[in-house]
């Protein structure tokens, strides 16, 4: 296997075969993120990806899940992705699901027919970083999309039969904006009706531009107790109309939460209340 730079994958892809389809992230401007700052974005040659799949088949006896890296591999044109997915189906008939990172813009560029084509070829999960439901926060972190585009993208994914897994980040708005961040994120969860929602807590890396805002005093970080209060307020406003698997059990989180929304909402809020 040939990997370039650090490789990142969602927590739920811990036991997946990781295949690098793109190098870096095509946007790469988010102020909180340092994952791809040392990479110049490019699309790998499909022939290289196929060679890696051949190598993996010789190496691993059984592969049940495959994840396509890097930051937004969904930006590839369908005709390229289909060659890769068809090779996966040929070499790994036991593979139950292919996951992929994508941005809202990647999704919106695809037609419903193209997403359906990807689903039929094995794509079962698209991971999308929403970060916040507040447009003010999205603008501040240079996300490059609107909250409406984010919601539309998730609806488009779910309507295609693919499951959307959406990530939000606690503490991203600092002390000045935590209430708006919490309330608007809860509302976005309600409007999106994604199959999965994951909540992380802001973790800092010196390479991330947001650290300069913190050092200058422009952004003041929340305490652990304040992050828990923010999560409580967010859950209070989260009312999806279909079952949403909710997880806040990443190593960055202060309180581990596992449940479904809306059925387990009260139980999770009570756990946060006890923690506070």
C-alpha cells in the first residue's frame, strides 16, 4: 500500500481498508482544521488506486469495509469513481460497504442519478463535516458553504438511498457565540434528518489558523463544563423526525453519549445534567 502524508478516517471506519483516492482536501481553508495543511491537493491516477487494491487483495484474507480517503474523495467524477468501485466489487466480493468523505458542494454537484449509481456500486455512507448549524460560525471558520447547502446536501444523500453521517464540533464558537452555535446546530440536526450525527470537541493543533485567533484573544475557548452545557442546549433543540443515531463518544468529548434521536434525547440530557 502507498500512502502520502497523514491518513485520516472516521471513527466508525476503524477496521476498514483505507484507500487513498485523492491527496489532501480540495477546499483546505477551514480555520479549525490542520489535517491536510501539509498537502497540496491532487487526484491520484486511477491506475495507482487499482494497483493498491490489487496489493490489498493479496495481503488481506477478508475485507468487509473499505473507506476512500482523503478529505473529499467524492469530488471525483463518477466515471472515475465507478472504475474504482467496480474493481472493489471484483476483488472484494465480501465487502459490505464502501464509505467516503465528501463536502456539501461535492454532493450538490452530483445529480440524483449519479448518487444512485454510486449507491448501486457499493457506496453506503457519505461522511460530511457540517461543524455548526450557525451561518455566522460557518463564515468565521471559512467553511465555504451555507447552512442551506449543507441541509440540501444531506437530503440529497439520504434520498439517494445512501446514509449520511454528519459531524459537528463543540466549542467551535468560543464563549461569545456558544449559545447560537448550540441552538442552530440543534435546529440543523432537526432539519437534516441524517442517519448518523457525530459530535466532536474542538482540539487544537498549532498548524490550524484558529490557534492565532485564540492567541490574540479574538476567540476564547470554553471550559469543559461550558462544553457540556453547550451540548445540553444543542440536544434540547434537536428534534429529527426520523431515527438518527447520535454519538458523542470520541476521545475529545468530555461526556460520552450514545443513543438515538429523538427517542434517547431525554436520557442523554439527564446524563449531561448530572455531569454539570
